[in-house]
C-alpha cells in the first residue's frame, strides 16, 4: 500500500557516508559525490519538508530510518518519573535536631513537593511511623506521618481507641490540646535508633496545617494517632522524646522491651 509521509530534507553531505580519511575514500562515497545533491525539484532550504510516496524511491534513494538512541546518548529523551532519593537521617546530637524550624512561605512550591516526596520514601524505607524535615537535615516546618493498622501491637487500651491515621502531610502544623487528660506510651524515633522511652502526652488534641496543594487540614486525634502527631511536631521545635520523659529509668534498648511488656501485662 502506498502511503503519504513527510520527511525532512537534509543537505547531501548529511546523507552520504563520511570520509574515512584522505587515503581511504570508498567507492560508495565517490558514487554519492558524483551523483550530486538529492533529486528534489526546486530550491528547497535544508530542513524543509516534502511529501512523497514511501514505496516509490526517488532515483534509487530512500530516506534513512532513524536509529534508536544508545544507552549513554545525551539526546535520548529523559524519563518523566524519577526515583525519589532516600535521605540521610540526622541522629541525636546533630545541631539541626536542637533548633526551631522555619515556617514555609509557599506550601505549593515545587521544591517543597520534592522534599516531601523524598521524606515519604525515606520514612517507608526506614519503616517509621513519621518523619519531620529537621530529621533529614532540613530546618523547615513540615512533617509526614501515618499510623497503619499493623502498629496496634504493644499499645495500651486507651491508645487503641484511635490508633490509625492515613498518610498525611502537614506543612506549618499547629496543635491544640483539647483536655487535661494524659496517657503514657512507649515511643521510638528514627533519630534515636535502638532505644525506646515511656512518654506521657496529651490524650486528645486538634491539629491543623496545610497540604502540598495549599489546602487546610484540620482533624482531632486520640490514642496513638495523637501521639504520633505530637512526637513529629516536637521535632519542629527542637525537642526529642527523651526530653519529654519524666522517668529516665524507662529509657531502654529495643531488645529489652519484651521485659517491660511482660510486666505491663501482668
């Protein structure tokens, strides 16, 4: 079947085989030079487009098919989706964890979206329940957190009341304590690896903030959900959970938590 197609017109020297050197001109190159320019009628500038039938060659010439890009060819198109990097987590003692984070002026800025995407990947890679920007060496007021169903193991009855939370991004978060009641629970932190501590926190809170689209988020939380939010927002004020502890004898290694769980159940 004859099909109309459009092909760009290139100068003749781009459609012949290049010289191999002054002493190594092959017969194909010589014939191409003797043949002259492309058999196109009229004076057409290089780069113009003409229409002809694919199955009808022009004086024996056919257009070269485009070759696929090589693996390291810079002209190759880049992927539309890039993998987000796993960020390095700051540990207790780093100055960035002891300073107050700065507010974000534009929650919809592309650089903030890239930061949040990397924070989510880092949190998932470390199997954490939450992550604050200062924990990845960025002193900005943004946190990400989640409280999946699988985190219910080891929680008290009060914390199980509302222990789940969807994956949430909070920019410039604020917390309001809804009552004087407190409840204690064991906490860990990606910036304090290998340790657990028993911390008393507010049992009922309301928190608000903004997402990456600039929309306001407002929720109330209890149980483990409230604990995760308070823990992550503490990072924005330069506070780690050991500073919230009232009894440092309950700061223990993760490998020894089994002894404390047995005591609590008894």
